[in-house]
């Protein structure tokens, strides 16, 4: 039981770290903030934004949860919901990236 829990934590850690790395790399390369989107001038551009949103989504969701309300406070519900979605999403992203890694290495 402990092994499966540690494995799930490792997969989420890989997904979240790659999401954060990908987010900052995209922002450096594109020169614009990374947001969840699927628009683009061409079909290829739209697919690129969609792929970026899938990989960088967990980190973007965590950042969205920490945005302040109009009165300068944080909404606990917003933080908890965004954390729940982000960590679930990072598990899926981690599975995807680790699957690609192991497919290439082995």
C-alpha cells in the first residue's frame, strides 16, 4: 500500500515539475504569459496552444487558485478546488510524460 502511494506521489511530482518547467520555458520562448487556451491563427498554432495547455495546465491551475479577490483576500474554496484539479491533472500529465520517457528509454 505504501509503495503505491509513493508511486502516485512520484508521478504527481514529475507531472507538476514538468508543468512548471514547461510554463516558464513557454513564457520565455513566446514572451507572453502562459494561459489555458486553444485559439490560434492556424490549425497548427491551435494544436500547439492546446498541447501547451495540457502539459502546463497543472501549474497554471495552481497559479489561478492563488489570485486575490477584489478586497485583497484569498478564497479558500478557490485555492482548494484549484489544488485538487491541479494535482489530479499533474498525475495525468506525469503518467503521459513518464510513459513517453519509458517508451523511449526501454
